[in-house]
C-alpha cells in the first residue's frame, strides 16, 4: 500500500461516500475534496467537510496509518494546524493538533471497493516490462493520445530547465546554448557526451571569430578532440595541425576534460570525423543560424537549412587515414529529424517561454510531421498497441516509460488511473 493510492482514492472519490462515519462515530459528508498539493504541507488544500452537520473548511492530510501523523512530526508543525480531517487506511491511534485539539479521522479500508483494491494490487505487483503491459492494449485511444501530448509538453518543460541552466553558465547567450546543444546532438548517443565536453572546452566567441574560415573551424574541433595528435604525413592533416597550434596559443585553449571520441561499432557515415566536419560547415555557412531556427516552422524548411555536407577532404575519407569512394556525405533526413526533436523544438519552446509567448500549436504541428523515433521504448509500446507514428508519440512514450512506468507512478499516470478504475 502506498500513500499515492490513498491520494487517488480521495482525489477521485473512489469510496462509498454514503453514510460516512469517523472513527468516533461522527457523521461525515464531503462537500469539496480540496486541491491536491504536490509540495510540502497538507495533501489537500481548501477542502470542505460536514462533520456532525457542522461545515468545516480547511485542509486534509492522508496517511497509511494514523500514527504516521506523529512519525512525520505534524503535531509540531504549524502548517498542519488547519487540518480538518485525517484520512487513513488504518486507524491505530487518535491524533491531535499542536494545540491538543483532536482531529477527526476517516478510515478507508472498510469503505473502498475491493475490486478497486484488487486492480491496484494487480498493477503494482506486476513483474512485466511495464506494470500495465497486459492491459495497455485496451486503454482508450483518445485518452492515450491526449496523455502523450501532455507528456510531450512535460518533457519540453524538463528540457527547458536544462536550457535555463545552460543559459545561466553562458551569460544568457542563446547562440552559445544552441551551439552546445547542436554539438552534443551531432554526436548522437555514442558520442553525445564527448561532443558535449568538446563544446564546453572553449568559449563560443572563438567560433564567432574564426567561422569565416572553414579550415580554422575544423582545426578547432579536431584539435580539441585529440584527433590532430598523430604523426600523419598528409597535406590536409598537416595544415589543420598547424592551424590548431596557432589557435591553441592565440585563444589559450585547453583540451583538458574533453572525452575521447568513439568509432567502435559505428557505421562510417556516423563517424565523429564526418560529424565534426559537417558541424564546421554548418557554422561556416550559416552566420544567422539561431535566428533562422527561431523563425522557421516547417520540416521542409529545416531540411533545406541543414542541407549541408562535409568539406572537400571528407568526401573521399572516413578518417584521416581511411579512404572512401568519392561521395557527398550530407546530413540525412532522419538525422535532421533527430536534431529537430532534440535541439530545435526544445530551444524554440524555451525561447518563446523566456519571451512570454506560447507556441505549443506550432510545435505540435512540426513534431507531428516528423516520423517516430526508432528505439527500444517505442518499438515495445508499438508491439503492445497501434499508435500514431510521429515524433510527438516517441517523445511522449519516452517520458511515459522513464518518468512514470520505471518509477511506478501509475496513479499519477492518466493511463494507469484509467486502467485501475476501469474494472470497478
């Protein structure tokens, strides 16, 4: 038994509310359940309850056992002086406020439908991939879609907090934040952290100053990543090495803390060498990148914006020493989709929020136009139930699995609450 379940029972009035009696035999009639409080203090604010025909207005506190009142030291806390009703699963002792006045207690275990309790126990005791794996296919489609939209906004809000932290260490420079986010996401899952450490190893003003020369940008990115430390007798490599030594001295660069790049088990098109060259080309060719990203709102427009390829050397190479057939190595549409989902949309959302604007509708339109991400989470959910195959769905499912399913927050989940109540 968890207090969350008792909160659920009270919040949605999942009890036999007729002829309620307190543990002392007083008649209880619920006028207003109150507002659920997720912060410190009593669990429900501004409730209204008739006790023995007298109307009481105040707060409701909920516990598994009555004695938990004393375990949590509420009798010493002024915040609980206005509690008018103590709702418990099991009553094991009388409780009193700080001024020694007794608080009316309502015991739940005899007035909650056994079917509801069985549904709850079945869900919480499940050993499946997710607690509701068996019943998830039967969840109402409209409810699931609505919940995934809410979860997507919740995920954007969480990412917005990360962006606020980036802003605070970047002198509120949005271009710097964009660079750090883009660089990390250019590394994808395998090289995301090494690319992030690269972006953090120098000030973005360096990029601003040298962006007009593509070779300088490549020298900066490759040099800071430790890719120019070998003795390779190639004109292009030697030129980059020379440029990097100059930049290193001029801008007092240090690569301390930059994580080593990974090539193992990567397909050649995803090699970090190619991604760093593409990133350099992007910043060389797009002087107003941040403004462009904020203004654009369609997938087609972003595909055009990111229609870039590597510099000339990398058209015939995957590494400095590995030659390939001459081919244009451009950003694929699937890669750009990931940039839109993980960088552009969170940044647009946060920027609008910082400027007091609401752009959820345009964000929904854009993310729904992108195909669903392919990963273990989305593939497993899709095997359980047909869902809209869009970027919104995949982001909502990731939020659902990591923040609700994995943390057993079934009662705070719209799907879990629906499934528990469904069989009453």
